[in-house]
C-alpha cells in the first residue's frame, strides 16, 4: 500500500484575458478512485482538465503523477508522454478504421493482438471487432472509445462530460459499465460534469467548483447532505 496519489494538482491557476478561470485548484486522486469535478457551465472545469492533459499551460501551480513532477511553470511533459487517457463527448472514433484498428491505434502491434480483444471483451464489444464506427450505435461507439482510451494503459483517465450525448437509459448503463472497467484497470479518473446526478452516481469524491475555485470536497453522500451553502444546496436540489 502506498499513499502517494496517482494524480495530484497543486495550486493550479489560469487566467484568460485578465479573467481568472481556474483559481488555486488543488486535487488528489488515488489509483482506482473516481473524482468528479462538478459545477455549472463556465466555472473552469474543462480548462482544469486541459491543463491536466497538458494541452493548456497553467499560469502557476504544479501537477504530479505517482509522485513525479509532470509540469510546473518550468517543466512541461508533453501530453503524449503523460500516461493520461482522454474521453470527451465529441471524441470521435476514426471513421475509416475498424473497431479493432481504432482500439489498437497507437499501441505496438505485438501488444495489440492480445490487448485489443481483451479490452473489447471488457466493454462487451468483442463481437463487433471487425465492424466500422458507422455500423455501431452511439452506445456501442462509446464503449469502443473507452476501450481505445484504455489501450495504452493510462494511469489517469480524464473524462469531460463523456456521456452527455446518450439517452437516459443507455447513459445509466454505460456509466456503470465504464466504472466497472476503470475500477478493474485501477485507473484514477477525473470526471468533469455539470450534472449532480452523474457525480452522485459515479464519484468516490466530488469536488464542487464555482467561478474557478473548488468550494467543497467530499464523498457524494456528505456533500449532498451537508452542502457548504445555499447555492450548493440549490445545485443539488433538482436531483431525482
Ligand atoms: P466549464 O468546462 O466549466 O464549462 P471552461 O473551463 O470551458 O468551463 O471555461 C471557463 C471560462 O474560461 C469560460 O468563461 C470560458 O469562456 C473561458 N475560456 C475557456 N477557454 C478559453 C480560451 N482558450 N480563451 C479564452 N477564454 C477561455
Ligand atoms: Mg466544459
């Protein structure tokens, strides 16, 4: 057992045009843990995620992966070397590649022949290994996208509202399946959402964000039952 977080953000800040959109954000996530960054549209969630992925630079603060510095204001490990997987709502599959080729994209061939079917089995898509994206439903494409994101064995998975394109019933099903797969792989997950229901369902820990700041952190049950203020209480009140 180790208590070094898989992912640690320390005092991350970022301004655009003089406006602070991420304001002194600190977070840590253990392997196999899901942390939800939850807050209204425009509060700085996606910017925090992009900084973590390395496609945006913070103005101050640092990020560590398994205790190793991956970026501060002087060091910057490029996105492709961060061992971080990404899943976004509009993160499309390559339309001209089969399911197998999509999932195997970017991992060595010698590894792909074992890893690809293994991952497709995990997401329940092994029967569709030779299909193409246009032959799959939205939910099936989502499952393949998850397998693809996991193929290089990322230590961290960043997910930005990944389920918002799906209808309600399918969304619940895919959320649960996604959680099972990520937990089995031991990946630390930072999931961005503006939906309290999604955070309540998926998170081990919720970080409530408002105007660039994390205003409350805790287990979903605790945040739901003891919101920090009226605004937080109202935000949770439309959960059914
Ligand atoms: P969220 O994901 O919580 O909806 P974002 O992180 O996308 O919020 O955006 C936070 C704020 O930063 C918004 O006001 C947005 O307009 C602004 N913003 C985001 N990216 C940029 C950018 N590249 N340039 C200027 N402003 C930006
Ligand atoms: Mg966003």
